[in-house]
C-alpha cells in the first residue's frame, strides 16, 4: 500500500478539531490563490440562484464566490463541526453565504432545487461516494451541473512550468505534495473514480478534465 492511499484510508471523513486548526493555518492559505481562480470560473458560469459547496472546509471558496456574486445564495456543507465553526467566523461580514454541519450523502435540500454544486478537495474523503453523487443528482435542477474537483499530482510537464511561474517554486512544491496525499493519481481517476461514476445517476452525463493540480469532474443532471 502506498503512503498516499494509507493516508486517505486512515483519515476520517469528518476533520477533527486539531486537524481543522492546522488546515486553517497552513494548507487553506496555500490553496487560496488556486481557489480564487476557481471561484472566478464558477461565477463566470452562474451569478444568481442557489449554489452548494460540498466539503466547504474553512469556507474560503464559498465566501469568495458569495462576495463576487452577491445575487447568489451560497451554502457551505461540511461534516466537520470544527470546520463549520471556523467558516462561520470567516463569513461574518458576508450576508449571502451560510455554513451548515451536514453529511454530503444526506443533503438537506429538496429535489430539483439547486442551481449549481461545487466541491474542492473533498471527494477523497467521501466514504459513500456513489450516494453523494446521487444526492447531487437529486437536488440539482434539470440541466444543472456539479463541478467536483480533487487533487491530481500528475501535472503535465508544460503545465508544471506554468504553475511554477504562477505560484513560485516553493509554493508549487508544497501544493504538489498536498495533492499527492489529498487526491488521486491520474490512473486512479481513470479506474477507481470512473468506476464509481458509472454506478451513479450521472453515468451517461459526466466528463473528467485535468486542470493544473485539479482533476475536474463535470456531472450534469439530464432528465
């Protein structure tokens, strides 16, 4: 068993308080620049309606989206009470975002009620991924999408050079190590994750695309 797989398997689905504090202090800050870019990509697609961030962690992405798109109502969902508490503290001055303690496999929304779902760095924590994807399908409106991002350390050589220029050498190295532990290899996406998706209601309407350190899964609800 690889160290990466071992870390994924032993890490709990709900992040405990000590780990949440450490995450808020170091990894969350390192990920801010990539998540700013992701936030802009999201609001280029949707500027109003209801958006859900699954596994919202300490809240940076959900808050960034809410601030850039004030007509959106943004919900951050996380299974860690510690993460939710930190996120609520960060969001005190942002009125169109709220954070709730909830399991992504049992979303507290009515069917066909959500306009967009986004998730970053959460997929590798899901203990019931088929159930989570099917919950996303249930709550999304027809024709709407879920963008599920998780880490992929197998960055193409030409993109790696661009990433070094964008983030700097040392931040690039830290990011690469983070996604090596918190994510999947490209082979795992093509085997394990594709197998999971084929068991979901999105089986005929999804695609995967690597973008930098992220593997992006676009899953569309088609009636």
